[in-house]
C-alpha cells in the first residue's frame, strides 16, 4: 500500500518537479481505482433519483417521467392536508424511538456479556445461536408470533388460561401489540448487532486490562472504565446511523405484524406508501411522502453528527 | 497511535456499513434492469419470426405436488401445442399472486413490461388505466374475433365500453352467485335441531353449538367463523350484516352503495348488523382472532379440523369442495362430518337479500405498450371456440372427467388432480360454464365437485336467492378512484374494532369510524354519486 502511494522514482525528482506532481496526478493510481466505485454510485444511486421528479408531477404510469404534467408542490400540499399523514409520521417516529430505546442497547449489553466469557467453545456456539434469528424472514416470524401469541390456541395464552387467567390480547390490543412488536425486534436483531461491537472490542489493548488488574479493579469496574470507553466511538457511529433512519422504517415488520385492530400504531410511512402508491396507484403522492421522509432523515443525521462532534467524538464526516 | 487507530477503525466500519446498506438497496434496481433489457429482445423481430405472447396468470399458491408451477404445467403445454405452435406463437405465462393482483399489475404496467394480456376484477384500477390512456382500444380488433364476439354477446361486451370505446373484454359469468352459509349437519342431527331458516333460529343454533359442543372439541368450538375481512379470502360475515340493512329509496341506494368492495357502513341499518356480530362475539360465538387470519388459511384449517359449526363463504368454491381440499380433509379428520348449505339471514321482510355479481367476470385488457394486440385477440378468439373452451374448463374426457347426464363430472383421482387444477384461471374468457339455462348451469357447476354435488348446488341456489346487483353509472366516480383504497381500509378497521369492542364502547367506536370515513373521502364519494344519479335520472 505504502509503496504504491509513494512510487520510488519520486524520490529522485528535483524539488520543483515534485511540487508539480502533487494533487490528483501524484496518486493517480489510487484515483483510477476509485473510478469503478464512483461510477457505481452515480449509475445506481444518483441516476435513478430522476424518478423522484414524479413527486412534483401529476404522474401517469403510461406517460412516464418525461410526459407527465408538472404541478409543483401540489402533491406535498395534498399530503400535508391528509389527516393520515400525521398519524403515520407519528407512528413511524414512535416505533423507531422506542426501538432505539430498547433495541439499540440490547446488542451492546449482549456483546459485553459475551466478551466476559472465557470458555471459547461456549462463546462461539452462543454467538452462532444468537445470530440465527437475523436470517429468519419477517414473514415467518409473523407466523411464529401468531402461533405464540394469538388469543385462542396461542402457546402463551394457553399457559395463561391453564393458570386460570383470561387470555391476554397480545396482538389485538394496541399497547400489548407494541410490546410484542418491540420484543420481536430485539429477538430478531440483538444477536446480529453484537458482531460490530465484538469486532470493536478486539481492538482494545490487553495492557489496559492488565493494568486495571494490578490496580485491583473488578469485572464491573473494568467494563465501565475500559470496555465501554473503548467501544464508545463505535456506539456513537451506530447511534448516528440509527438516527439517520429514524424516519425510515422497514416495510415487512409492521406490515406482517399489523392487523386491523392495531392500525392506530401499525400504520407507518412504509405501509402507507405501499397502500397509496402500489395499491391505489397514487405514485406521485407516495413519492412525495418518500422524499419528505428522506429530507427529515437527513436533518436528523446532520443534527446527531454535530452533537456527537460537540461531545468530542469524530462523527461520521 | 492508539487514537489514530480508533479513528480509522470507526470510519472504516461506518463506510463498510453504508456500503452494505447501499448495495442491498440497489440490488433490486439491478434486477429490474435485467428484466427490462431482456424483453425487447424476445418480443421484437421480423414478422416471420416466432412471436412471444405474454399472458398473465393467477398464482393461488395451491399447485398440487408434482403438478408443476402455474407457468409450466400440463395446460400451458397443451395451449402451446394447440394454439401456439400452429400460429408460430410462443406463449409465456406471467404469474401474479391472487391476493396481490392489483399491486403487481400496477407495477407491471408502470415498468412498461406488462404482459400482452392482463386482467383484473378491480374497477378502480381499470378506470385509472382508461383515464391515463394506458389501454389498447379494441373496438376494431374485436371485429376480427367472430368466435369471441359470438360467445360473449353484446350485453357482456358492453360492460367493457368506456367513453364509447371497447377498452376491456369482460369475461362472461353465466351464474352471478356470491356467498352462501354452511352449517354442520351432523351437529344439527346430534342435537336434534332443525335447519335454521331465520336469523333468530341461527342464533339459537350457535348457542347450542357453544354450550353442548356436539363435536367434542374440548371447548375449542367456533360456532360461526370467518377470517380477516379484508376482501381477499373466501369468507366474510357480510351476508349477515347486510341483512340488517333497511329498505332504501333508489336515490339512497345509488348514493350509499360503493364499488370495489368497500363495506357500505353508511347504509341505514348497517350498524345494527355490526352490533349483532359484536353480540355474537360477547357470547363467544365467533372467532375472536378473526382479524389476525389475514389470508384465510387459519379459517380453512379450523374447518378441516372440525371445530367450526357454521360459516359464510363463496358458494361452490374450489378451496372448499375440490378433491383434496377442505371438505375432503375434514372427512378424513372427523368421520361423518358434513356441511350443508343454508340461507338463514332474514331481513325485515323475511327475505334473504345479498349482493350478487354482474353478469361478467374479470376485465381482460391489452396494455398500450403491447405490440401483439392482434395475437392476443387471436388467442382469446381461439379460446372462445366451443370445443377448446370445453376442454380448458373440463379437461380430457376419461382422464379428468366423465360425461354424466351430458354434464362433465370431474374425476377425483390423485393422478387427475396433478394435471387439472385452477383451470378456471386459464379459461380467461369465462367465469363458470354455460349450458344454456340457470338450472343446467347450476347442475353442471356442481359436477365439478364429486361427492359434494348436493351441497354445491344448494349453495349456489342460496347465493342467488333474493340477490341484487350493484347500481351502475355511465361514468366512473372520480372520488372513488382516488379515495377507494384508503376508505376500504378505514371501513374494515371500523368494522373489526366495533365487532371486538366492549359493549359500552361500541357506539363510540362505530360512529367515530364512520365520521372519519366520511372525512377521508366518504362524503366526496356520496356527493359525486348523488350528482351522477340525478344527472342520469334527468
């Protein structure tokens, strides 16, 4: 790597010439290597963005982007007039903030616990088992949840009934449903989320722990004063990225787990876009919603990043 | 050094993560491009070359083991041999999941890669396509299809005329029935109860099922079952609810009716119907988890397991009565179990009204992007020939059916099932078989269900009794196109919540739901419908 960055002939060049060879030409091989990824981003990330133009059009699928009529901000006005709009934004924010509060710390705690294990085979197999839920599709999880938590014949409620209590409406009452929704999220993602923290943990110098041992620090003290500060940059980066997604919500989880009884909470931006865009063919309205969502997401990232920097972390740019 | 390393690793992780996220997103883009670029290659070419005709086909996810997928099976091969090869056409079937047909169709149309023949039952979707000028005008094409024209007749074809042009080809529906109610005959016999003929008697029967548990289900009995009422499964409680609707003037009827299966929660009396379901729920007579059964599969398995006393579902339906389906499974699980068709939901006049279909099935369309309108019409015209249609609907004599009283009777062997399923979906132009008269049609329809001829016949007769069709306007209701899906969701939500509400909350929830429904566009639809009605009456 180093050798390529500063090619050998450079050393023999006179001072004047070396100054000319600064900038792009100096490391042109590196820039050449970058061309492919940059082309990829332009082609697949920026070019398709022209489609966002339909948010400002009275879009007809048969006339296409070029043929449809431009109507300015009409779609946004209509969107902000809809009472559902505020409901789905509220639900999205609510579900995501709750997820942040409960699902975000889960992998950190789990990683700390795993880190303390010294029996290697147990640690490895525990990790593997913890990763597994991540690979199960939400459709299947939806089925599992239904089998476990339905009022009649659900596994959990069978036990509750056997103990002589009434069924708990896990899936049909919105607050109970919220618990199930959050719990399922943790179950699904906590194990997989530990990977990044475990990787960061390996970067912490052993010397620090040895020094702490000498000073007589216990396990908890070491965790608090060495391990956690050691992975703090990673935690901050992850948090910023989560905040960037605060307006974005996966489609499958709320769609699969939701039902008509809990629509007060389960109708979120992604399901709304699906219903308005794909089912009712109001593509312009759905795109306007998507664009709005992206803008708010950007604002959140910028704010989170500047806060992180103020607290002395590096942020993500 | 330590700090620098930390800095590096943090940024590196961030970059890696972003990259994986981005690549995950763009993966789907790549796929679309691939299919886009593949299509023109296969469809264009000199006229002498083989033409590829793409035809939409419903995928109900019910292919028997060993039958092959809906896109490649006994029948797609038969069509290729008998229609494709002689005409130098290669047929390609494009599968669309049955309960997502509208979404998938919209996507196909938007990409400009729609099959040459598409279809839907959803009127709003059709209005949208007509409005946006996305369909091929078939007025002149249809003149080249004498068989098709003769088979459908002007009445049926008229349903496909919009703004004076033939934009769709409606399938013919000889029998307009929708739903019937079914009840366990062996349970009635066991308890010595009569077949219920009024709502009151029906209620008493449900109570008896619950209290005496004639099926010895250990308390699991569901006296009256239905699944989530989201318009995609075969069962709803709407016949019961609609029987509470009061007599209306013509003006009210035209104004308060909705199209595209939006529950008509604003009709007078509808609330009482929902309240009745609420009462049934309070007394444990319906399935409290119905809203969770979004695809109706739990419903079918509950029936097959013999814990359902009665239910209302599409009459003479393949999911229930076809060989190897729900009723067959029930018989295996519970020897002696038997359902009969009943018609108990009486209105204020003692009639049993229910809404029935128009005399047409789905609308078949050719997208404007299609370059093969002529071939597509040719395909439909070929299908409209009497012997072809008969074969498509009934299979091969001796292999899939035998003639009994001149009606084809299905053969129910495993071997026959493998090469004969979902043929209703392949024979696009007909929704049911036509033998010339209602009685004959009912008899013939029932022969498709060996072992269940009687219950099939009775269910169709019940479903037709006191039936009424939806009022028709001469133009689409714009507000309904715009708000239709939103309102459908709202109406379903209102009904589900009201049914499961505590009694003292019922009024608040139902009235609140209706108020919101009106605000979300219900009012706009009613205003437009009223205006259209008055215009028509002038």
